[in-house]
C-alpha cells in the first residue's frame, strides 16, 4: 500500500499574492512587449503590494504587535532628501511621487514580507519557484536565438527586447550556485546550470559578461570565505582553483562566442584577450557626436552637469522624477527635454540616475542601504546553523555585491527594474525573516 505524502499547510494570503507578483515580474514585460497584454497590467504590482500591506497591518493589529521596519533610517533619508530636492526643483508633486514609487515599492514589499505570517516551509517553496523562473529563461533565450539570432531580442520571458538582464541574471545565478554547491549539496546540475546561464548571457550578445561574470565568481568565493573562515579547511584550495578555472573558461568562451569580442567578428571566432579588452575599453569610454553614449562617459556627463549647476544640485540633484518616463504624456515630454539637455544617449547607471535626481545625498542614502544590507546578511549568515539557509545567506551576500556593482557601473535594473529589483527585495526579506523565525524558535524551546 502506497504511503500518502503529508498534506502541505495552507498558503497564507500574503504568500498567494507573492506568487502572483513573481509571475508578473517574470512575464508581464514580455507579454506587454509582444502586444499580448496591455501596459496597464504592470499597475497590478503596486495594487497587490498595497493589498498585502493592508493584510499584514490587520495581522499585526490582531496580534497587538508593531510592524518591524528594514533599515528605516535609510528609507527615511531617501524620502527626506527627495522632498528637499523637490522643494528646490520646481517640479510637480506628481514627479516626486512617481520617483518615490519607483524607488521604494519593493522596499515596502520587503517590509511586508518580514512582518507577514509566512513560515520557513513557504520560503523554501518560494525559493524553488524563483529558481525555476530563472532557469526557464535559458530555454526561452535558446528558442528566441533561432527566431531572432544572437542579440538583445534573444532574451528571456521578462521583456521583448532588453539586454541588460542578459548580463545581470547570470551574475545573480552564480552568486547562489557556488555557495549552494560547496556549502549545502554538491550536484553536477550546479555546473550544468552555470554553463546554461553563461550561454544565456552569450545569446543576449552582452559584452559585459566577459568581465562581470568571472568577477562575480571571485566575489562569491570571497563571501564563502568570509562566512566559513577556517572551517573551509582544505576545501578553500579546491574552491579557489574552481574559481580560477571557471573564471578563465567563462572569459575564454565569451570572447569566442560573442562576435563583437573577437577579431573575426563571428560566433566562435579567434580568441584574443587584448582585442576583447580594447573593445570593452572603447565601449565604456567612447563619447560620440551628439552626446555621451557609454557608461563612463554618461556618468562623467552626469557629474559635470550637477557640478555646473552649483552646490545645491550636487547635494540634492535636479529634482526627483526629472529622469523618469511615465504613462503621462506631459511628463514624457519633460523627460525628452531633460535627456536632450543632458546629451546622454545611452549608459545611465543607477549611480548617475540617482545623482541627477537626488544628488550625492540621495545616491549615498540609497546605495548605503545596500551596503547596510550586505553586512546585515553577513551577520545573519554567521549565526545560521542550517546548511541550506547558511548557503542562502552567503548567496545573498553575493547578490548584494552584484546589486552595488551593477548599480554603480552598469545599469539601473537592480534599483528600479521590474524583475531583478523585485527578486532582490523578496530574497532580502526571506533572509531577515528566517533570522526572526530562528529567534522565535529558540525562545520557544527555552520556554
């Protein structure tokens, strides 16, 4: 007689809504881009987050407990700086509200999840779903490769044509794959998935992965060293050898598979490290006629702009919302005028995006939040005893470093994107929630 599996506990309302948000984050952009769904479907994200907030507030009130905040000082600082910048900018109140909505919506989601009644089992199930949502991007990109060819149209389900995540998603995947393999469970599937995500980035034709993926492999190994210390023992030699070999193989394969990185300008052309680095240098620094067109030149242009307009603009920027598109035509016209005045054609990073709108103070406050989060999850990871969650916390350390790296030198996807920014805040909330659940379990065992 077959043994019946024990039934799973019912999923809490907040948990059910979070599953819907995951589906929206990974599929809405692609459906909208291909004309299958209307743009208004993106509004569901904020509506569902507010629904979750009301439910969690009800739970807290019923339990007679206060809501816990995540790094409230940093969130309060970005709000205060945005208000001060808005007062001096002459922009409409709508502009500031659109800016704060874009920057803080997933922070609010993290606060909601930390205060919700989700448990450890639910978080593991959600992690598994998130992993599969990442994995299905690989076959999706392969199918699109045969339809569109290599390039920014051959990407996953999250958008119709946006290549930035072709670089960012492999970086995030590496951040978790390495610690889960060496700290939790060794599997051949880890290496297969690593190669799959590298192929995903190559299919997107993004040159940045040639440097950024090997760098994240190294950073992930350092995070494991930080967490485990001497307990790694002889494994540290194996890990760092694997890091060196993996980084070099990723560099070699990318140079040959991305046509713009090899002298033959074709897939699997001749390998030339010097040629690839020269192309990357030109890509980062070139300033073409009509304005800055690459990341370093765009960041330099942004700094020159705020510096030219005086100390007030340096500190507080030109106003929250001044560098944002919206659904409102009048604000889109304003954005076009702002972009033309700056002469930045391409290459806005998270750092320059914040600098232009909220100044040095706003950029420092929001990037400071991620620095705080890194040390928070590092401390939680050192206190963790469960191998699964310990590997998860180390993965979050790597993910946080990826967020800082991408935001400072690459793009805005991990600050204001609809997909990977959502993923970061959800997993950060899980890391913090796991710590709170461990403390509650320890107190219950003592009492």
